[in-house]
C-alpha cells in the first residue's frame, strides 16, 4: 500500500468545513509548506484540501465537487496505483465526519490518512477495503485492539524501507488502525486513534495534512464521498476478512486490548 507524495496536484475546492471542530487539547500544529519536492502543487479554500496522485499505470476518472465532496471510478491492472481525497490542513486531534458510497472489486482502500514529521510517520484509519486486508504483510506487527467510532480497530505497524515519502526516499513506519467491521460513513475520532498508537508505544510527530481518501490498486470500483457531513441514517457494516496468508499466526485477529 502506497500513500505517497511522488506526484500530488492540489485542486481548488469551495465550501465550509462545518464538521471539523478541534478539541481543546488540539496538538500544536504548523501548516506544512512543501519544499523542493518535484511535481507538487498545493491549494486550499475554506479548510478543505484536495489530494490527487496517480502513477503512470493508473486508469481512473476523478471529479472534485463542492466543499468536501468528490467522485472517482477506476479500472486498472496490476501496477496501477492512485490516491485521491479531501481533508484538512493541518491534521488535528478532532472528529472527521464523512458520508458516501464505496464499491470495490479488487485491492482498494477507504481511509483517513496523513503524515507526521519529527518523526516521519505515515498513518491510516482504514474504514473499508476490497479483497486484501492491508495488515496481511510479512513486515507488519499487531499491537492490539481498541474501541472507537462505534466499532473495534486493530493497531498495526509496518516499516517502509527506502520508500517514497513526503521528504523523498526514506525509511519510516506506517501506523494502521484497521476496522474489524468495514463501513462507509460516520465520525472518526482521531484523538482515540492517536492515543491508541501512544499506548502501543508508537510515537507520532507534528501533524501535517489529513485526508479521507481512496487508494486504488489492481481491480475496479467507484466512490462518491463527502467529507464534513454525517450519513443520514444507519450505516451497514460487513465483517472484515481476517484470514492472513503472510501472517497466519495472527489469524483470525490480534487480541491484546490497548
């Protein structure tokens, strides 16, 4: 899974981020101003930020709507990869509301994600995905589970070695909160996720931008997402696949409670 900043185009968006309300204990953040990273352009209006990244093999159709809304569809073979989404700058100890639809046939992910600096960390709150559980990786470690946002999340960490990052090629950890029952829509309490990482001994740095995004890999699918709005009714859930081929000793799940 690659939520990188190799090629990032910021698109103008409009609207008011009405459901982005920092807590009183919000982390002291500074707005990240990119340096001399090739092919980057950032732009924002009214707190919404847009990300669009795609590699040379990606095949997708992307539409940026008003405010926090966007639509994307894709159909690509192995080797294609893209990351699109909308969110806030900088990220914060807060609640991020979202609603919409996400259909996938193949390897794709719906997640709130972002980066920190000092130390460099890439993190994900994975709400839903296709056929591949992102924790099923030989280089991943489970730290336990915690309750948040009306469900249970597993906390995993994986090292990326000499991999693309927001500061260029680097070695850094990825932190994942993987929901045990997939859903699309609700409120993500970043406070609880960040505190769970801390209890697991996973240290974060200064928060940069955070996005509610889609990563599309091999396969096809579509999504219609609005950040900053709650679903109008109950959100259906489906069980998260827990059979792991690369980590069979940690099937069906990681059990310690954080």
